C-alpha cells in the first residue's frame, strides 16, 4: 500500500514536471513569435481604428488609421485632413488594440513613402511638410529615389510661377509627415 502511494506521488510529480516543461516551451515559443512582430505589423492590426500618434518634429496627430505601407502610415484626421507619416518619425502610438498583422501580398509589402509621395505629386495637391523646424507649405513637384522637391507657396494660393517663392529639396529620410487637405 505504501509503495502504491509512492508510485502515485512520483507519477503526479512527473506529470507536473511535464506540464511545467510544456508551459515553459509554449511561453518560449510565444516570446520568439512576438519577437518577430514589427511596429508596422502592430499598426496594421489597428487599421480602421482611431489612434493618436506622437512625432519627432510635429505636434501629436489623432485620426483613423487607414493604411500602413512598408515604411509609413496614413491617418485620416478631422477637417478632411490626410497625414502621411514616416515610420522613422514615430515616437509613440496610442490606442492600439492587441492585434498585429503582417503585410498582405507582395505589392502591399513594397508600397511605401516614395510611392505615396509620387501620388500626391501627380495630384498636384497643396501640402504642408513637417521635416524639422518650421512647416513648409506648397506643392510637391517631383519625387526621386530618396528625395522630394517642393515648390513653396501659400496653401491658399494655387501653384503658379508668380506665387512660388522657393523650391526646396528635402531628403526623404528627413521627412516626418505630410499633411494634405
């Protein structure tokens, strides 16, 4: 009888060790998977929700996260504003849920800041650039591999030669955000 109790005790200890090993292994695997998640994966999991974004060279922006590219995100803010924000300019993002999603498809994974800037240049929309210092207003004339050129003019004036007072080249890596109304 005493040996039977000993065997039962040893079996329960063995089962407890196996359960502990299993839980430890599961926890290790979860940590390894979480270690592969990027900031942009976390942001993709919040598409469609209202977030608040803190930037290095601009005031915080709040809006609905509508898209996430390979190196940027697009927010739709109040007053019909769109904010194209470089991921390098992010210092914090608030109101994210617990989800993460990888990039969908080969094309979506490659669309980034330069592609979206070219679309804005094609539309000839007046914008405000935030790239350190005073915000710059005008129209993006061209977008290269690692830069953009903006014709500076007041936002309320169309891009006409008489309204343009400067042409500025901005390296894409220096760009924090672009606001379009």
